[in-house]
C-alpha cells in the first residue's frame, strides 16, 4: 500500500474538518454553480433566491466570509475566474444566513478549505467621543414597522453621503470599512442597535466612489469625521487594528456536479 506524504495527510485533514463544519452550517435548498466567461457582476437577493452572475470568485469568497477582497489570500485566478450561482433559500431563512450558506456551498462544490489569520493593520478604531454618545438606542416598540425596520437602511443616491437606519456599531464600522477608509474596528463596547442618521460630504482622497459619491450641485455637508462626532457622538481614531485575513488552503476551479 502506497504511503501518503505528510502534505497529503495535512490536506486531507483540512478537507475533513471543513466538511464537518459545512455539515453544521445552514444550506441552500438547491443551488447551481457554474464557471462563466462573462464577467458582468450582476447580483440579486430576495426572500427566495440568491443570484450571482459573472462574479469573480474572490468577491464571492469575500461575501461568504464578510471580508474585503484584499483580506483574502489564495491563487491568482480567484481575481479572474467568474462564476454564476443561483441558489434557493430554505423556508424561513434570513439574509443574515446567506454568507454561511455560501461558505457551505463553496466547501461542497469547490472543496474550499480555509483558515483565518489575525494580523495588525493600519486602520481606524470607532470609539465613543469624549463629549458623549449622541445617537439613541433603537426602540422597535415606537416604530410602527416593528422588527422589519430595525434592519432597514437608506443610502444616498446622488450628492452627499447618506446613511440612515437602525444598526449596531459593528455594522456601522463594517460600512465605513467598505467605503474605503481602511479597516475600521468597532471598539465602542456598544452591542445594541442605534438609530443612525448621518449625512456628509465624501472625501475623494479616501472614500471609494459609489452611488452616493459627491455631486457638485449638492449642498455642502461636514466631512465624515466631523459628521460622526457632531451627529452621533462617535470618533474614528487612527491606530493599528487586528484584521481577519481569510487564507485559502485548498480550492478547485471546476465545480462538482450540480
């Protein structure tokens, strides 16, 4: 009998552990995963179906693990190989469960195995301003929309940056990170949801351009730093923060049979 090399034993162990973890995760009812030559990046999500069409695999992995693309280490083809995924959500599933379902799907169809490294990185800490917190804790009892409104967010379309809705400080820090302000870590110590109503003038030197990028015709607003302090009683403080990096130990380019 041929003996397995230590490397093959290690890979086999990683795949086994990943398979066990995937078995405990919520899963899509049915799903199709295909490679595609059309990298068009079309996405949609409703209460029944998740559709990712022409999306580079690195972005899909980022959605699955809720990290930015620059926090993923793996083969170079992750940036160029695009995939089409159509997956049906099980009855009663929530949008918050979709990332875990994507993880399970990638483990099943592409044999994805990963580990997470925490590394120091230049970024920002989101903290409560010394003058005190100004935003109020969300109270669903006073909102006629009830629990549904707690997860709602309104974003600016054109003109000044705009963020309004009920969210945790961790969710706010995640939003700020994705705007291009480098990693933002929530160090407020606050765990409840708060009523966030924030308007600011985006800084093109730092923020990523998006649907709420600045418009020259828009009325001027304070910078994001000033708006956080003046409107919410929060502050972004430059410092070294711990950032999760998703390291891909194994992944296959060709999906298994749908």
